[in-house]
């Protein structure tokens, strides 16, 4: 059985499910050791208090359990205000977990998302995972997050152009179960972050490559020894 070490790094609790929930489930089913790092509290931009932050943290832990992740690391950077924090501070939080886990594969945000926290997470990951001789991170893949990736300005340089697809047809229902944990984040259709929207995106990405349901990624780095 495969025992690859995988690390998913996301800005907010729920991004990990929307962007890579089916893929996390698939890795876990294959026997890979999956860890999740969530950098932001995900709620303070809406006037949330300490109890709300704790509730969201507990939701993240439950979602990770549903996805089959072995470890979930929770930071509390201010929601939608990562740009108020020195980038070096974010990098250090990412580096700490990257060097503790030593993953061969990292999943994170698309670097040109509309959401500032997503963009800074990507920058921090790229800085923390800068390639060096004998460095353990060999592959970095960027995922899309509904209500951010597709809302960016429609310019060639900022469009998400997937180059890697993962068949998640056997895992789409369990992904939706994990997303239901974050019930406050789900909106009514036709909002993209609705149950229907998440399923439609999976179907659309699947149609692009002949699968029923898929998650799509951009290959940011791929190293072969």
C-alpha cells in the first residue's frame, strides 16, 4: 500500500473541501498520509467572536475526519486580511508544517484568485517550498475555489487553466458530506458556492476529460528524480 505524504495548504476552513476534497478522499483511500494546514480563522471578517472561531475550528476537524486526513493544523490569521500580516510571518507558519510533515506533494490555492488570502497563501507556499538540493517537496498542484477563482478578471494571465485532472466520481458524495459540515458557507443556487454549484463544477471538469466527476488542478511544479 502506498504511504506517500501529502499536505493540503488552504487559506480558510472550507477551501480544502471545495478545492480538493475528492482528491483528499482518494489519497486517503490509497493509503497516503494526508495532512491539512488551514491558515486563517475564516470568520472574523464577518464580526465573529472567539466562540465563532472555535466553532469553525471544530468544523474543520470534523471535515478533515470525514475526508480521511490524518492531521489538521489550524492557524488563526485574520479572515480576508492576510495582507495586514507580513508575508514572512505567513511563510514561517507554512514552513513549520512543511518541514514537520516533509510531504512529497503539496496542494494549495491558484495564485491569481480574487481572494487576497488565497493569493498570499500561494505566495507563502512557493516561498516555503522553494526548490533546493534534496528538497522533499517534488510536486505542487494548485486547486480552484468556487466564488474566488472564477470571479477573477477574465484576462489570460489570471485565468485558471487546469493541466491535471483527478477522477473523483467514487468520492463526490463523501466530498459533499464534508462540505455540509461548513453549512454556513453554503449558499442558495445559483450561487457558485452552493451544493448544486459544487456538483456542477465537478461534472464540468469531468466532461473536459471524459470523467463523470473530477477535480482540476494547475501543475505548478513537477520534479522527477
